[in-house]
C-alpha cells in the first residue's frame, strides 16, 4: 500500500525538481525515491490486510512482486545515467513518468477490485506509450509508439468488454465477491453465459498486454523501435506486473472454473513457446532476438499459471526476478556496446556489434555470457531454477506433453542464446576498447551477482514465502 | 400476418428502443466505413447522441449529460482539431488490401455469431419492483459511491491524467536537430 | 416508498441491450482491423469503449446497482487521457512523415 502513496507524491516532487537549474540532482533523487518506496513496501511484511474500502490487498505475495518491480526499476533507472539526462531537454518529465508508471505496476500486483486493475493497467500503458515515443526525431521510435498505442488501446477495449460482462454475471467488481458467485454457480450447476464470455475477453486483453502469442505480433517491432532503456523497462516491469495481474485474477476469482480456461491458456502457452523460439533463431538483430525471447519467457510464465499449484505464486516471483535480472544485464551490455557505433543515426543493434567483445571489454563479455546462460536456463544460474519451478508447476496438474514441448523449446533456446556468446568470445574483434563508468559497472555487477547467487542458493527467495 | 400483428402490438417504448438502436448502429457503421475522416467524426457524434438517449431511457440521466459533454464535446472536438490541424485529405487507397478486409469480415461474422449464440442462452431475470431503487443513476447516489467506496481509484486517476498531460506536452513539443530513421 | 421502475426496463429485455452493445463492439473491432488511417482506427477504439459503457450502464440500471455507472466515469476519464496521448503521438508522426497512413510506416514491419 505504501509504495503507491510514496511514488505518487515523489513523482510530483520530481516534476517540480525539473524547475531547478542543475539537472544533475534528478537521477540521484529518483533513485532515492525508488529506494524509499522499496523499503516502504517491505514495511508491510507479514501484515496482510485489505485497504481503502477493499480496493487494495497487501500480502506477502504482493509485497514480493512489488519488491521485484521496484528492484528492477531501481537498476534500470540507474542505467539511464548518461542516456536520458544528456539526450533530452526535459529529464524531469521522464523520471516523473517512470515513477508514475511504477504506481500503475504496483496497483496491478495488489488489486482487489477490477477498477483498480483497469486503472493500474492504464497508468502503466499510457506511461509506456509516451516513453516509447520519447525519441521524437527517430522515425522508428515514432512508429513503435503509434503501433504500441493502437494495439495497447485495442487490448484495453477488449479487456474492458470482459470486465463489463463479468459485472453482468456478478454485479460487483470485487474479485472476492466474484469468487463467491463463481463457486455458487459451480455448485448449483447453473452457469451464467456472461461469466464465460467475460473471463475469455478479460484474459485475451491481459495476454495482449504481456505479449503472449498469438497476440505478440506487435512486440518485436515495438521493442526494436523504442529507445533501449525503455525496452528494458517494458520487457521486465510490464511483464512482471502483467503476470501478477493474470495470476491473481485467475487464482482468486476463477480457480473454481479451472476446467473452462485451462485449455485456452495452454494453447497460448504452447503457441508462445513454439512461435517465439523458432522465430528468434533467424533474427540478426540482438534487440529483436531479445524481444522474441521475452515472448518465449511469457510462455514459460504461463506454465506456472496453468499449473496453479500451491507453489505457483513462488514460481512467478522467482521467475520474474530471474528473468528481469538477466534481461537488464543483457540490455545494459547492448546499450554500452552500441552507444559508440551508429548506423543511419541510430545505435547499431545487430548481434555482429558484439564481435570480439571479450577482447574489447572482458567484463562486459562476462556479464553478457552470464545473462545469456541465465535466459537459456543453464544450471548454476537463476534462470535454471526459474524454469525448474515452472516446469514442476505444470507437472503438478499432469500436463506432461506441455512439459515435453517446453523442454524441446528450451533446447532451441540454447542455440540462439549462444549466438551472442559465440560472437563475443570466438569472433575477431573489430572495434576499440569500450570504457565504462564505475557506476555502470557496479549496476551490471549487481544484476549478474544476483543471477549467480539465486542460481547457487535458490532457497534464499523460496524460503521467504 | 401473425408476426406483423405482434410487431404492431408492441408498446411505444419498444419502438423508441428500436429506432435509437438503428441510429446507433448506423452512426457506428458510418464511422468505420466513411472515407473522409471529418465524416467519420460526424457519424460518431450521431452515435454519441443516440447512446445518450439510451442512457436517459435507462434512467442514467447524469451519465447521459456527461457523455455528451465529455465525448461529443471534448473528445470529438479534439479529433476534429487534429484532423483540421493536419489538413488531412481523403486518401485514394484508403482501405487495406482486400484479403485483410475479407479476413476481418469473416472474423467479425464468426465472433458476432459466437457471441450472439452464446448470449441468447443468457438467463432473463425479472426485475423485482420492491427492491428496485430508481435513484441509482442520480448524482447523489453516484457521488456517494464515487467519493466513498471508490475514493482510492478516484484519487489515482489523477496520476493518469498527470501522466497524460506531461506526456502530451513532451511529445507535442518540436525538437531541434536532424531526423533519422 | 415504492419506487418506480422505468418503462424500458419493464418492456425491453436486458438481452437486447447486451446484443446491441456486442454488435457495436464488433463494429469497432472490424474498424480497427480494416482501416489504415490512424485517426479512424483510433475512433474505432473509442467505439469499442462506448459499447462497453452502454453494456455497463444497461447492467447497472437493470439491477439498480450504482457501481457499474461509477466504472463508466473511470472509462471516460481514461478515454480522455488516452486521446490526449494518442493525438500527440499522431501529430508527432505527421511532423516527420507528413502522413498518418499506417501502411506508409514500414520501417518496421506492420
């Protein structure tokens, strides 16, 4: 509950800080505010409750998810040093919008009422539309913003239609009340058509937002066109918040009608895994490859939703953290490497730009290797345990053939995740050495250390739940 | 004959509903089909007014007024402003390729068919005159609900408006320097 | 006090309103899929939102439950915010390429 209040206020303070002559204070101030929100979030630990007339729920699951979101946000904002404040005339607005978007993301983790879900989704999405288009002179960025905006609003419309239909079935927006009605319907064998139409449309709308196949077609273009720093934001925070929302609504309200929605979710899981992994193999652009990889990780996270065991919530937290850490380091390396090389006025983001990275900057090459290994799910990295947990969730419900598909597709994943590593270690170097600020090194070091630490001791996080 | 007699014996309010619905759908189709964006806006305003009439019939007078003020008054004027500002002409090759149109129409028919078949099975609940509260669409009831139960989302929507405002100003400003692709 | 039920609720079944809203929604979806002009796509999205508003108000009136109508307020506020951002994006693009035909935007595959 507290981080929403803290970030709403500090966002407004940040807007006012923009009046100051020196823009240097903005980044440290924003980092401080996010840290403040992080600790305010932990303050509620082990004190579950409902707040504001049953609008917001706080329990350990929502706190952990908010912590993952705030931690990723802290690391991403720290990486903006030298990107936002140099390039743009109004850094204050960017930092303020970033903080406001976190309010939306945290609302999506703890909503107790569908109105809160809707407003959270909208705050997060509208901020993302603006940030995607923030490089105004870049036509690709403009196009990505328009595409993201049109597809995002379309998804919002579909989601709202679902919510309206659910209202027709339950006459309430409270998700606990929905569960009562659903349970009653199941026990009396008297089912409402509105309920089924509503669940379908709500799910489709939310899956659009987290870019699960077959609703992923906008993802590669938007991720490629947006400035890299905001692509990182989209592929980590939006995904974590979106899956928190999907899991929460399905677990709290609709677990009694599991037999209705599991077929739909499982089809989308399989499609996400197959389409994304097969397409990613042939990508020449590193950024586009990471976009398809994010679709495939959406598929893996859907496996935890399909499993819906008593451990699924832990798996979602663990998977989001592992995936976010690895993705942030991958994009961090890409930003550092591609900054110098411009093609047509924008950074070169092909895999070839990584050639000979181990000679040019061994530290970056190491970070890249660990993050790719973690994304591929190689043992001793966090990604391995994340995959292990979601697979065991799927096994809990006995979806064995889904496991087979997922394991096959992980094998395909290993192939394309090794392409950047091979480029970095085996190919001839063609550029000059890359120098980094110590601050940037520390942040990338933290993400990599986190990936390894969680890979060695996964129980550090699991035992918290 | 029997069918015609049934139609003729319907109460007048049913005719009102039917005429308004036809008007609504006519406006919606016009919005989607017309080639000139300005015509689209005008068709859309027809839809908004007929929807507002529906809201009045449904005893939601306040929302009917808000619908006209916000949608027809503010949002559509903004659309018109942008269309005029960009000086858009009707474009020759306006629709997408025929293949896409056929796919879209087929999708729509299937989606519509499924929805209608499903929804026809929906149960009909009679309205209980003893518990019915005809004040539910009035400002007083809505205000109490909005500032009581829904206070937190109401406050948080201001964050959304702030983001939209800052974002629109930021994107709308002209930026110096080269364009690139 | 015996309160009065509006005529329409007594004569027209709720299903008619649900079907009307569904058809309106589908017209909006088709508009998004077949048009290429970004402004008209955007207007089709507004049509979808209006279908949702009609649906919520119909459900809310037939049950005399105010929360559905409160939700409509939120949808209207969000629609206003979205329009502001969306039109800003469209103006920004128009400055760069002098057109808002989404088919011309082919730097990225549409």
